[in-house]
């Protein structure tokens, strides 16, 4: 049966997204610094840099969360199919089939509870 993993304090995915956002912001500042200092575009790039950094971090964190959710859903589906195949096996004892049916119910309840 799958167990929900608690959120880690140190999350490498979020750290990667943060570094990517910071790098994008620094890149915009660098582009803006090479433009005409009296022009409006250098200011646009300067003020746009933090927005791009935050937006990139949010988007990448969302993508990583969706990928993690997809992995959990795939593991749940694989566990359900494994339990079902063992239930359908004629060599499985009736006592074991009852245990497997309880596992199957728990896996299905988990799918519903966590919206997998």
C-alpha cells in the first residue's frame, strides 16, 4: 500500500526552481544594463527581473508538484492492478483473497482521498 510522504523541509525541486528564477532575473538585469541607460527599456528589464524570477519559480514548482502527483498516481494504479491480478489467481487462498480485497479497498480509498 502506498504511504503519503510528508513534505520535506529541504526540497531540491523547489531549490532548482528558485535558482532558475534567480538566474532568469539576473539575466534580465544583465540585458537591461547593456542597453541605453537613458532609455525606457533598461528600466523595463530592471523592474521586470523580479517578476520573471518569481513567476519562473512558481511555474517550475507547480510543474514539479504535478510530476510528483503523476508518479504517485502511477504507483497507486500499479499497486491496484497487482492486487487485482493476485485476487484473480486461482491458486490464492480464500483467506489471502480477503486480505487482498481489504488492501484493494484501501488503495481505492486512497485514490479518492488524494484525488489521484
